[in-house]
C-alpha cells in the first residue's frame, strides 16, 4: 500500500489540514505573502478552532493503542468531508465527530444538542455517519461490524444529558476512559481484520455510491 493511501499514517486533524492547504493555494501569491509576513492565518477562526479540537481528541485517544485498539484520523469521504476519528476495539468501531466549544454549556436531548441554548443536529449527523460506516465495513469484512456514533465535545464547561439518544456524547479530553466500558463485540482477530480494511483510503471511496443516502 502506498503511504498516501494508508490512513493509519494520518495525524489528528488531517482532513482540516488538507482543506486549509487547498484554501491557501486558492489565494494568489501576494495574499499568501502578506499573510506570511504579518503572521495572519488565512484560515477562519472556526476552522482553526476545529483543528485544535481534533488534535486534542487525537492525543486523548493515544493511550488506547497500548491495549491493542486501532485509531485512524481524518478518514476522507467522497463528499469532501471526513470522519474526524475512527477507533476500532473489542466493542466494535466508533465513528467520532469532534466539536470544540470552549467554556460552553452543552445539553444533549433526544434529537438535538444545545450549545449555550443554540440547537445543532449533531445527533442525526452522527447516527447517519455510523450507519453508512456499518454498511461499508460489513460489505468489505463479510461479518457483522457494530459501529457506535460518538460526539467528542472539547472545552465545554458542562455537559448534561436529558434524552435517550443512541449517540454517545462525552468530553473529548476523557474519551479514552469512556470507550472501553462498552461490551465486547469483536474478537481480537476481527479487530485486526476491520483495521486492515479501514486503513485503506480506497475502501471509503465506495461510501459515496452504494451507501450514500439523502441528508
């Protein structure tokens, strides 16, 4: 496998970093030069905040590797978006969407997540992401692959739960202590097999055809 096709080599935030490089190249050379001289980043504050959040969660996931868990970052999708982190372990696969909300109050309901009283469709998006990942990995692996949707909230002052959603919403900084508590669903050989499949960039390109649904 070529290095550029091996997603296990991606660093946390790889998807956003790729997007930032493309955006930077879209500016003319003078704009890039002024930005470099003034040390004024061309990226928006929201994008930089998101990148910081993904790096924090990526670092928090590292201890799981010592127990045989597999971790991927910035798994690209044909739509141009990506899955921030894909983690594979005895409970199955976790598709993790990172949200960076410094000092915010976060409340998880049945259908929506409220951040400082503003509602976002994080739960539905996470469920959709997990659903299409299930279909894709089961087709390639040939056996049942349980996939759990996760939202990792970074920097929040408080996270409260008032609903019964199937999506796990946790503090990103403590995520490594939450995932292993799920029941074991995959044998070690199946964990390795799913990882061998999931680390291939080309595998995820098929998610845009047979497994795409209207959002």
